[in-house]
């Protein structure tokens, strides 16, 4: 029942102008939301819960069940600073676990990062766009939370593989990096630059290997082949 009601609400909200999404956060609230300019985030919390349930639902049609709520939250985050700040605090909290790959785990961040390489192009693009907006469309921040390989598709489509940041409406204030991330950042950058994209070749047994290994092992001559 919860999923059905939320699904209808999401479809309705997606048909409203983005400026009208103020109705979601302008409900009176008593305390506890000072850091979000006094805005009421109860409805956004429900939408986030709905989104995660859609991700977790086995055998669900992501394109019809998940992309509408992802699109709604993306546009809400892009045009309403308080919505973006609240969602980012839930989805992309300060990064402390720098040893595990971003797609490994059970957090909502892990689940969304896995969707960035989904076989359905629409699902993949929508999930990537959502995380990119939460990162205020900063390439460095996106790579920090999702990893280079997972973000490569979106960055290539936007011509941002070399880094940088397009023209955006976001302010320059950023949350500071955790001590865990600061200490690991030099190693992460080294790994990203040296090992993400490696030239590959074919070994004599037909398997792929780094190019430098295949150069040392030239394919054997086929003595049974017919000469021209």
C-alpha cells in the first residue's frame, strides 16, 4: 500500500513545475530543522525511504518503478538548496570508509553507485545524474564518492573526463573532508590515474592480460596453417 501511494504521489509531483516543489518543505515544523533554514524535510525523508525500497525490491522494473522518484529527487535537489543538503546528508555522508570500493556494501550510497553501471541505460543515467547533482556537479566530489570507473559514463557524456566543473548555480561552500579521506586521498589518486585504464593484449592462450605481459609472450607460430 505504501509503495502504491508513494508511486502515485511521485507521478503527480513529476508533472508539476519544479518551483512548486516548495510545497513539500514549506509545511510548518517545530525545531530540529534549523540547519535546513527551518524547512520541513518529512516528505523528503518519505521519498528517500520509497526510493530505497524500490532499489531493494527484487525483480522490480527499475525503469518504471525507480527512475521517476530518482528524477523527482534530482530536480528537487538541483533547484532547492535545502532539499539537496538534506538528501546529501542521508545519501552521501562524510566519507570515512575509504578501504572498500564504493559499490560494495549495503548503504544507500553503495546501492546507488551500483546502479551507475546498470545494464539499462536510462536507469544508469538517472542514478548517475542524481549523485552528480548531490555533489553539486563537481567532478572531484563525484569521483570521491563513486570512484572513477563508476562515474566514467556520465563524465564521458558530459565531456568532463579530464575533470573540471561546468557552469552551475551552486554556492561554493563544501563540506570538509574527513581525516580518513584526507590521509587516503594521495593513494586513491595514484590508483585512479595509474590503474583504472590499462592497455590490454591477448596472451597465447587467448586470455586478456596487461599489454606489457603480452609483448613478452608473442603468439606461437601455427605450423599447421596453409601458406598462401
